[in-house]
């Protein structure tokens, strides 16, 4: 583990993929809403049975342990700002895989995020 940028980028891509899998699963199941505990448990079971949601949960669990490994090896002040890349990755992945639209303001926001990461880490 020599390069924090590579590890934080890998973690961010993993987190973005997890978000996409959860979205794909909820697209299949429909809107999650409940008004009592019984309905909540039904949604939990329905979610766990969905392969996309289950894969997303597995990625998040794997990502949790990866994150523990990353922060035990690098300064938190260096790697944590890099995780803001997840917002850019989710926007791009949603555009290419889910057909979501990106407007000029979205591109500007991604530029601001990238600049923010740069300025936070500039030394």
C-alpha cells in the first residue's frame, strides 16, 4: 500500500458500484416505503432476495473493510477528501448504465468537486 490515491480511487469506485446496484434493485422492486414494523420487515426480506440489492450490500461490507485497511495505512486527512470522487463516479456511471441525464450544471458541479479535492490535498 504505497499510493493513497489509487486505494481511495478503488474504494470510491466500489462505493459507486454499490450505489448503482442498490438503484438497479430498487428499480426492480419499486419504491421502498412502510408505515409499520411488519411492512419494514417485508421490505428487508424483499430487498435481501433481490440479487442487485444483495450484491450492493456485499460491496458495501467489502468496502467497509477496505476502508479500515486504507485509514490504518494512510492519513485520514489525505484519503478522506479523495472519497468525494464517489459523487463524480456515481454521476458518470448513472449516465452510462441507467440512462440518467447530465446537464451543464452537473458537469460544473463535478468540476467543482474535482477542484475541491485538488485544493484540499495541495501541499
